[in-house]
């Protein structure tokens, strides 16, 4: 099993960086939507927060 990750959005503001990522394990797996927030200090990650949600398939719509 190989974990795949696709960064969809990267936003930086001052010392904060936000990533919106779609990850999945196998083709056809709806995967997970992941939001990651990093606070950078002196060129290094000082803090990290993460939220994760299983992707829900909706009729005619997608989280991505």
C-alpha cells in the first residue's frame, strides 16, 4: 500500500503556512481531506496543527 498526497492549495501569511491536501491509499479510494497549518520561526517549524476528514462522495459534487 502506497500513500499518495496531492497538495491542492498552499497559502502563506507572515509566519503561518496553510496546506490543503488530498491523500489516498489506492485508486478509487475517496481518501482524506487534510488541512495543515504550520507556524515558522527562524526558518523552522515551531508549531503544527492538522485536521483531517474522510472524503464523502456526494451525488454530482466533490470536495475537490
